[in-house]
């Protein structure tokens, strides 16, 4: 079962505006004010290469609940988490930057201590489906977790 990423419009707009400014305005100012030679003007477009690398590292994003476990895809980063290894799925809301484009996130913690931050478009349905596949987890006020275990804080 595949779940899409949640995108907050305002965060997407901020990223797009930042990319436009850093890839057009900044190079134009550098070229005009510093009268760069043709070989030097190529350096003014270095921000474009940086933005391409950033976007390729973050997109596409999706999450799949399959027979083997929870599969997370965020750009070129892929992870398959066996259901038995999941110890907590904590819902959170944070405006701090992350590789997701939403303030509504889920922190996933494994028994090995690894943490994954995801933003699922259908958060309640996602947690319900994970709960069906993970009998070791109980519903709590912040998502799913092991019984009597304290919640993990970022």
C-alpha cells in the first residue's frame, strides 16, 4: 500500500522563491557589478547546480507498506524497515527544516536507534495501517509506540 508525501504550499513556495532568487538574481548581480569574464560568469550559476543536487536528494518521496516492511523513498535515499524493528512512530509538528515539505511529520524510530522523518499525506490512515502490521506497537497520544516506553524526543 503506497502513501504519498504531504506538501505544505507555503514551504514549497519558500523553496521555489529561494531557488529563483539564488539562481537568477544573485548571478545577475555578480555578473553586472563585478564585470565577470565569460569563464568567471559560469561560477555565478553555481547555485543552480546546488539546487539541482538538493532537489534530487529530496524528490521523489513516498512510503510503502509491503510484505517485507515499511519502505521509505526520499530522493536517492531508500530504506526498508522490517515491521518487527519499529519501536515508535511519533506524530509531530515542527517548522524547522527537514527533507520533507510539511510541518506535520512522523518520526520513526527503529530498535537499532535509527530515526527517519517522513510527512505522509494521509497520516491517520498510515498509522492505522502500520498498527495492523505491527502488533508490538500500541496507540498512544502521539502515535504508536511500545507499551510503557517513554516517547522519543528529537
